C-alpha cells in the first residue's frame, strides 16, 4: 500500500511540470506544449459523502438510528482530450469511501465474537453498529461536454482496486437465534456486546457508473460534484453471513485546478 501511495504522490508532484510545457526536448514554457496536442491537465481534491448500502433497504433493516459519513478524502489527476465542445477524460484517483452507522435490525445474518471470545453465528435482532473504511485506487473514464464557458457535465464509468478494506462493528441490546431464526435464543442486554469483522470477505475490485458537473469559479479554479455508484457487491460471492448485497454509493465534492 505504501509503495502505491508514494508512486501516486510522485505522479502528482511531477504532473504540473508536464502541464507547464517542460519536455525532454526543452520545448517552450507555458501551456503551449499541452495545447498543441489538444490535451488539458487537471488536479482535483475533495471528499466523499455516502454509504455502503443495500438497494433498496431490505426488510431486515428496520430503522437507521444514526449515520456519520466521517472524513473521506480523494485526490485525482486527470487528462482531457477535447474535440470541440466534447471531450474524453481519463484519470487516476486515490480515495477513501466509508461511514459509521447504527441501525435497528431483525433476523439479520451475523457471525460475531462474544466478550468471552466465543464465536457465535445466527440471526440477530437488535442494534448493530457498522464501520466501513475502504481505500481505493480508481481509474475514471468519462465523456465530457461543455454546456457553456463556465459549465461542464460528464458521464461514464470507473474501475477501482481496493488497497485497504475494513468492515467491522458490534451488536448490542438484542438477541441472537443461533443457527437459524428458530434456534436457541441468546440475549444481550445492559453492557453486553459482541463484535464482528468481515474485512477479509471484501472484494478487491469494483466498477460502476460516474456522473458529475463542474463550474468554473475563476480562470483555472473549478468547483465540482460527482456521483459514483458501484455495480459490484462489496462482499465475495462465497460470503453468506449477510444475506443481501451491498454497494458503494458516494457523492464526491471538491475543487479542481486546470493547468
């Protein structure tokens, strides 16, 4: 993970040098070198707000008690090839997608570790705390269109590789039916809790759709809003504890600088 992060940061440092027009042949300064080839270079920084969720919410989830988007940062470098008002954007993005939730559930598939270290599996009814903290290296490929000198819209897809995955939590104030919905009832009350960790069951690859818009605030500075929707369930097909599929759905808000 550290090697990938260092390589990404090195690319971001070198990125403006190419946009300034520097080349091995010592071509003229400024933006002429990039514009002669019809290319535009951008750096973006923002944060993700959203969740990793089933669509629609299944019957097992009865109520969302609380939701915390936490701080999820993204850094991106893009190259745009323009064909008059339309263009093609390709990029590389280092991003975090995560959240914290507390929900009331019924007959929720669960495999957990009790306070005494014992492993329990079955159907949980009660409260569930969940924390998701996933880091991705993402490659967006988008069609871009200029609506006006200030407004731009884009749509396309993305491919992501998960660098780090975390899906953990705990249960409290409820009961577990061991094995199945009619199994032996184990009650958790007061300070009794049990924890779970499904991080090893997360998929490494993700893909989906991405749409967005961008507004030019100043000559080189833009504000943008993007939406990414993953099409691939976050858990491996062999994972059967949670009985419904979950997908990463996040809005990305921030600013971009065009060289």
